[in-house]
C-alpha cells in the first residue's frame, strides 16, 4: 500500500481528519527572500540535517529535514532520535506556520490554510513514535503530550535562528489537539494558534455528549437508514467477513493486532455512523444502502465509509501510537450499541486496547486533558478554534472561559471534519482572517 493511500486511511482509522491544505500555486513575479543559500542557513542549525531538497513551485523551496530530539526531554542524556520535518520556504521575512497532522509527516508541498492566508513559510512536523520519528528501543512511557510539546518547542527554537518573523501554529483534528497542547506547555513559542476540528475529551468516563450528538445530528430518516444498514451488515456477517478475509489473504495481510477479521468487521460496523457524519454529512444520506441492497453494495459502502483496510495489520500497526495516546491521555469516543446488541459478538471491541499490543501497558491518566482544558479557559491566549457544526468529533469542543484572552471559537454551519476558515459565514471568515494576520504582524 502506497504512502499516499496510507495517509488517507489514517484520517479514517483515527476517526479524525487532517487539516486540508491546497497545492502551492506559483508565485507571480515573486522571489524567495532571505539568505542567498537558504539550504546552507538551515543546514547550519545545530542538530538539524537536510535529508533532501525536492523541486518546488516558483517562489518556494521545499526540504525534507531531520531534527535530533531527546527521547526523554526530562533526561536528554538517555538517548535521542531524529524527528522528520518538512520545510516549505517562502522567505525569511515572511511569517512561519508550524503545522502538525499529529501523525506521520506528509511529503506533500500543500500549504495549510494559515500558511496560505499569510503567504508564509511552513514547517510540518511528524509526531514522535510515528513514521521514522521513533526512538529505538521504544519506551512507550516517553509518548505523552508534554514530550511531544517539547519536541515542537525545540523545532521552533531551532528554526527561529533562520526564521525570525512571527510564528503561527496550526493543525487539524489530532494535529489541532497537538497544537493546543504545545501552547499549554510553551505558550510563548508562537504568536497565535489555529486549531481545526480539535476534540476536547475532558472526562473520558463521561462521554454522553458524543452519543447525544449522534442521536440528533442530521435528519431522523438518515439516522434510521444508518442503523438499518448496520443491522443488515451484521446479519450478513458470515458472507461479508469471508470477503474481508479473502481480501486480506490476497494481499498477504492479516488481523493479528485487532484479533481477527470478524472482530475487525464488527468494529468497522459500529464506528460507521460516527465516521459517516464526520466525513460526509447529510448530503451523503441518499447513498446509504437499504437493508435489502446487495452484498456488493453494503460491503462497498462500509469499506468506503469506515475504511476497512485500516484494521488490517499492514495499516493498523502503523497507528499503534495513536491508540496508545487515546488509551493513556486523550480519551476516546463511545459508540451506540443498543440497537445492535443481539448481533454483537465482541464486547468492548472499539476500545483503544484493541489496537495496542497486549505487552504494551495502557493506563489512562485523566489529569492530562483536565489540565489542558483548565488552561484554555483560565490562561489561554491567542487561540482560534474552527469546528464543523455537524462533526461528532467536536461534540466535546474546547471552550473559552473568563481567563481566555484574544481567543475565539468559530463554527461552520453543517460543516464536517475538514472545515476551513473560508467556509465560515462571510463576516466571521473576514474577522478570523484579520485576527490571524494581526497575530502574525502581516
């Protein structure tokens, strides 16, 4: 499976989507400002290595970088690893946007929306333990939100030697969460932050907001169609699981991590409504197959909506760090099961434990999300949250409080998980864009 395909699957396995960017357009009669040899300037940063430079559109230069990071920022003497980054250089006189997807770093030269609006540079980061950015041997206790925030702090400190104009941080979904966590621990690193579609699961023991959202989003007819499709899929489990298993066998793949094809299939069926509303919304309701649809139609719909390939070992093993984070600090959303209770075989299958090897300890620490939520409401400054009104991922959103300063929450009416500032109603889009430019000094 190619890297681009895996990248798309990632957005589904996590039930969250990466902040959408757009391709870099050639700059009209623009020159890259700054040092004559930007490559030499970047390569001269201590601990930073230029892996390669790739062709870029006129007015830009694009580098793949590796930055030496401590495996444990509390104890740098205990070893290190290289964190993979990419740099889309526009000019040292321009603002710089720190972008994270929260997973592996993409090789794409697409710019995030803040980088577009600011016509700035973009430094994209790979989250620790994802892709090639993993200490060896891996000590899972070193994967937490503070260590990742310290990684981002080091990125800013290192590259600010070259890019001295204001920095803005941004990310979507899990990347948006990572953006907020970075600000919580290193609030002065950047001039402002834009978090798109960022969940805020403050109390993982009380998740009724997610279920309530899914019980009311869209029309009753659409919600009913989704439930009927789920039942039809489970009623035809034997034939459809056999097809699923045959698909994996043909690829030399398997389902060892999640515990078998039948269990993986049930997980996908249970998560389908959440992922439907997150990624598609009301407009896609006519495409939900009827209970008497063919096996081909039901299987194809489930594979498309719930992304069946992500539960196979070749993909699922790459996202163990994500589910480890869910099971230790971030928390996870629940799924509705009452209407399917007579058809289910695997209690608790959708929990993060299903996606983390049994020899990796998984102990949830509730204080982490409470601390971040408290900071946003009491001390958060120059924060912008952009959410979709029909996105179940933000059924528990970040909320501002009396202590939040120069911070804003915007909602795209009917928006799904891939919202942008440009989708806001015109007055709000104008206000949000102006605020971002003000933060960046543009």
